[in-house]
């Protein structure tokens, strides 16, 4: 039995579908039973558990051959990352009690960065889960190509892609969520001992200018990239409702300054097959 958290999201859902197609039994962990109905119809066993309920998580993980762990995204964390610390403590307890055969944790590029930033949430989780005496894989994917979903409207309506990634001709490691799910399905069925890190990026690195050019081809109109000035970020994010924008700003600085990067510059990172154009086509069609 393979247990999947975050099954209602892109990565968890595609991972579940991949395993089901391969005839593998899947237990879907959902926050309420209603969210699991469609998965139950597709052949999944359902476990109801919230990430804040360590005992319920332990029950959901019991008897599993493998568990896929995904931290719910927190884009506006409290100072000190209390949400990530609570998640890590609950997950560590649940895994230690349930003792599944192995664990795949969806981490991120930059989880090993020394400077604090938004991705430090995964640094905290990795540090806690390394203390669990189980085989565990920390899957560290690059920037999601699907982050461009925010750009579809401006590209289609104004012919502009505002970019926080700068300079505009600097290539950034990116990957499609479908490739993340496919690799997670492979990893969770492997056997290993101890902990390991697996990095993943797409077939090639992508510049902000290339994102705009790809939108232009697909939309059949001129689309240009515009830099969002660094000095406006805090005011912009606060205006959007963020209470603690500093970690997000630090993360963007990390990508732009190059200190959020894979080990060896990605020389040993695995490569996905999905191209940016495929992802943008899907986003435009939604």
C-alpha cells in the first residue's frame, strides 16, 4: 500500500494516477471525506487526517509500504516559520509511530541554502525528518513551470509578463509538475537505505524572456517581459495582503543572485522530459 498526502493537488494527484495505472494499491490522505470521494471511486482507500493531527496521520500511515509526504504551501509564513516547525514535528511523530517501509518527501531546490528565505520551510522539515530511522528520499525539484499560471491573464490581455526573476536573460532551472510526479512514482517503488537527496529539473533551463516568447507563439500576439523593480516588491506584496513578505523576497533574491541552486550547478540533477511549451499550452487551455 502506498499512502499519498496532498492527493488533491497536481503532483499528489498525478502520482496517485500513475501508481493506480501500474496496479499499485493507493491510500489517499484527505482532510475531509468529501474530498476523497472521487479517489475512492477510482479505487483508492481513503484515510481522513489533517497535517495538524499527528495521531490521525500515524493511523493513515500504518501498514504502508511507502508514504509520499507533501507540506501544504505557506506563501506568507509567520516569523520563525512556526507553521513549518509544527508540520515537521507532527510528521516526524506520525512516521516514527507508523513505521512505514519508506518515505518520499517533496522538498525543493534551495533546501540546503544557508541564507534564510521562503524555502527554509523545507530546510526545517528535512532536518526534522532526517532524525526518523526510515529510508527517506528528499525529492528536490526546481522552480515549477506551472508558476507561469499567474502570467496567463497579463500575457493574453495586456501582452505583458511581469517578472520577479531577473535579469530577464538569465536561465533558471524549472520543471513541470508532471515530471515531478512521474519521478516520485519511480522513487517510492525503489528500495534504499538511509536518506538520500534527488534533484530534478526540466530538459533545459529557461529565461523569463523565453516564457514571454513562448506565450507569444501560443497566443498569436506580441508578448514582452517586464521587470518588476526590486524596490517595489515589499509594497506590492503587502498590498496583496501579505503580512510577512521578507521570506518571499529573500527567495526571489536567492534565485536571482544564484545562491538558490542545485549542488554542482545541476550536473547530477535528473532531467524531466516536459517542455515549457507543453505546460503553457495546458495553462492557457484551462
